[in-house]
């Protein structure tokens, strides 16, 4: 991702085997007041929240960071956080591995 920003994604479904969205759980997130959603093949629980990285120029391009479950409330910026603005500590190597699919 050339222009990374961060926000919080909400798991909005239980794990499903097959339907039009795919296999796994569905999640949603908001950037500039627009809703985006996707499916990830992980066994996560409905209503859990996770950190998400997205491309600020193409917000549909994203990666859910399941190593960073969010249990507290944060004031989300409409356009997302830059890395330096993140309210939690993260490991850049972990993030890079998820984004690169390692």
C-alpha cells in the first residue's frame, strides 16, 4: 500500500461456509463517512473489532490486522489515522507481513 492509513473494522457476521460473499466472516469499516465491507477467511466472532490498514487513495484496498483486537473505545478520525497517530502500539513487521500476505 502506497498511502497507508488505519481505522477500526467491525466483524458483522458469524463465520459462514459459502454464500455470495465467500468463506469466513464479513467485516465493515468507514472512511470519509463511506461504508466499505469485505470477507476474510478467519474464525473471528461477530461484533469484535480489529485494527485495519487501508490505502487512503483507494480505501477498498485493505487488510484486517487480526493480531490487533480492539477492546476500547477510540474517537475515529473520518479519514483514518496515520501510523504516527495510532492510539495503540503496533509492530510494523507484523503489519508488513499481513499486507504482503506472508
